[in-house]
C-alpha cells in the first residue's frame, strides 16, 4: 500500500497538478491539506474518476481544509478531534485503511512567536497527542502524516544558525515535536536518511526552489510496528517545478 501526503495550497488552483501526479505516482491513499474550499466545492467526481471514490472531506473557505482520498474503503472516518471541543479550523482528518490508522494533519503555522496563533499551534499539538490514544496505542499500526509546520532537525533547514529561534525552528516547537515522537512515532524519512538535506517546502519568493532554500515540514510519522513494514519513502520534487505549483511537494511511503 502506498500512502501519500500533499499540501496542495488551494485545490481549485492545483486540481490538475494533483490529478496528473495521482496518475503518475498511483498512491492508494492520499491525505491532502490546504484545500481552501468548502465541502461542496470539492471536486469529488473528478477525483473519483481518477480512482479515489472513497473520500473524507473537511473543507473550509479561503483557509485550511483537509481530505483523505482512497482507492479502498476508509473505515472509522472522522474529521477533527474526537476529544474535547470541535476545532473551528479544518486541520485534521482520520480514518483506517487496510488496518492502518491514518491521521492526516495540517498543523497550524503559528504565524509569529509570542502571539495567540503560536499558542494555538502548541495547544493543537497537545490535542493531537491526546487524540493518538483514542482507540489505539503505540503498539498498533498508526501513521501521522501531513504538513506539520515544524522543521525538526538541523538537516531540515537550509541554515540552522540562521533559523535558530525562529518560527518553524524554535525550541518550543522542537519540544512539542519530540513529545509526539516520544509517544512512539518514528520519522520514516529521517530514519532512512539520517544526514540528507532534502526539503518539502520552498517559499515562492527569492527563487527559493531553484536555490534550494527550503524546509522539510511534511512528514510521515509511523509507529515502530508500521515503520518496520515501510519499504520506501519518496519525496516527489517534480510537481514543484511545474507552472503555478504548490509550495509543498508530495511525500509517499510504501508499506509491505
């Protein structure tokens, strides 16, 4: 089974890029972020015709929005957190496919340090931690994937000294991410590429993609049992080089 995550940064604008990539990569399950559209605007028919008739969508106009699309049934699907009050921002979609519980995330950016939006980011992660223990344990096959909006290690930023203490590479964010891993998750890509500097996001400005001035903020985090079954992790840079691309690239894992 091939599982993907892709922050499309507006599905209305990037629909054809997504459809072309689905045809090329043939993932079985895809978690999408930043749909930036209401549920009724989601191109359900076009995506079903591409082979993904099983869909769980939580849209939101202008901002946010997440979805899980699959070639096979999605069981126990849910949008948002099961624990606590409903989040007003569409950032989490959940479901089980072929025995793997998948949580597709669009973590808050945080915008600026020492603001309510940054505090919301840390609170959102704390809620995600609680969510992991609803119905599963770290002994189960669980995958947390998506745009996590944190660059976890020095190899996930272009210049660690320059990024130190800034948004996406702040000690509070690192502590938060470390607690998530400590629950029992493994960074599937980093565990196989401990020293590589391969990014998943590049700003549209400053010719960042061609200069490779990016961040790795899109992750596949798997429990130990699932990570042992992962045979490959791929970061697909091709879509970022297209005209009017998303600023993120898709990431896939292959599960035996």
